[in-house]
């Protein structure tokens, strides 16, 4: 799994846990819905940390909580 897929999966997981739509989290995060959808549908291959931080604010979690999952822990180094 790559990092972008892990980010997409985490956003979808958090939306599911909180029973909120993609449009709702975009609104809560102060982002255009198209920005969130671009991440989810693979158009954004390099989501900015500021965008992820805004999503975290919308979810009411920290960046650490966002990235503290087995999926992110299992990502392999891209440079060796």
C-alpha cells in the first residue's frame, strides 16, 4: 500500500466512524469538497500536510492521531 492510499483509507474510516459525509467533513475542515474528493478519488497524488491538518481539525483529532494506525506503521520506506 502507498501513502496516498493509506491517507484516503483513513479519511474514509474517520468519516464512517463519525457517520459524516465527505461534503460534511470538507465543510467542518473549511475546505472545498473538491479538495477532499480529489484525495479520495486519486486525482491528488500528493496531499499537502496543511490539507490533512485541516481535515484533522474538522474531525477533532490531532495529526498524531490521524497517522497513528497500523496502516501507516506498515508503510515501507520509499528511499533506502
